[in-house]
C-alpha cells in the first residue's frame, strides 16, 4: 500500500472530505491499493484527457491537479459515483471546473469528441471478452492522431497477487455491490498489449506492482 505522499495527492483526497463515510473509505482504499501516480505519469502534460470508468473521479481529479494544462473528462455508468465526482469538483472551486463528469457509457459520449489521451483503470476485467474488445476499439477511435491510450489492469502473475485481487473484486461486485460489472475475469497483460498493437498502436508494458499486493500492470499505446 502507498499512502498519499505528495501535496497533490493529499489535495485530491481532501476533495472527498465531506463525502459519506462509505465513499470516503472507498476513495482512500482505491488510492492506497492502486498506483495512480504511475498511471498519471504516462499522460501528456497538456491536452484533453478522457477517463473511462472514472468511478468517484479520484484519478481524474488527481490528473487535473497534477497539470493545469489538462482538460479532463470522466464517464461512468454508476450515476451515484458520478454525483460524488461532481461534488468533488464543486469542492475544488476555481474559476474553471477542475474536471467534467458524465453518467453514460463511452459509446454514448458525443461521437465527434476526440482526446489527446484516454485512460482506462481497472474496468476491463469486469467485462466479457467481446465487450473488452469493443471498449478498447472505441477508446482507440476516440484518440486524436498521435494520442495515447493508457490501460491499467491486474495481470495474472504473480499468482498469489492475482488470487488476492480476484477475492477482493468478488467481494466488491457480488457481496458489497460497490462495483458495477458483468463478471470478474482477469486477462493476461500480453492479451491487451497484442490488441493495442493489432490496432496499430506502438505499445509499452510497465509493471507497477512494487509495494502493492495486486499485480498492477500499465499498458501504454501511442497512436501513430
């Protein structure tokens, strides 16, 4: 687990200080167990950023605070979490909104909108194989020429970390019902890498699980 060490990280979590206790716990747990800083470093410092499956908006707010040159949009199908994300934006104040959040699937976002980067964090494992393929294709279609797709998922190795992750996500989706999803089905990172390369992206795979109990991996694809 990695506590929020930077001022930007603490400012991000502070945006949820007035949220209901269960949501504050979820936000903090996500930060402690997910390598958000490692994902943020893969994004361009300036330009339009889209997060697919943004949840409470923690990463989107963090990315926006990390660089004022970014214009961040988040979409998610969980409207309760989107309400929390918009409340965090309201707490941030400022002359311009920190980020914008919409409760809708990616396919229903304005079809003409394109982004300099699209980021997907811990979403694909909740989808069937066909749905994963469709979502990745739509995310790539949304990229501007030269744009970047960043996918953070849990790998299948090492096996003990994968087992911890599967157990945790089964509790989240089927017991606590705090995560929307069809199933819990982790795919190997090389499968996502291959899909991005087949779509014409130049890829890099980064292990990001040092100090975490989950097998985090970041796949970065650049559109030519």
